[in-house]
């Protein structure tokens, strides 16, 4: 699973994947992680799409 993520999503070659250190791997995963939605962004989304009292 991690190998497929690295190769497909990050564009690493198999050789590059196997040479990553644990610190490099964690840094790549942190950078690729989705960001949480802020309260203001959620309120704007709810107003745009009729989510009630935002």
C-alpha cells in the first residue's frame, strides 16, 4: 500500500522509494496529507450549498 502511494501519487521510482529514510518518508507523507477544513471555510460552504444556519 505505501509503495503504491509513493510510486503513483508522489511519482517516485521503485529505486527511489527503497532508498528513502524513515524521516524522509514521514516528511513526504506529512506534505501529501490533506489539510483540514477551517471553520470559516465550512461556514462558507454551508452558506453556498444551503447547509442551514451557518
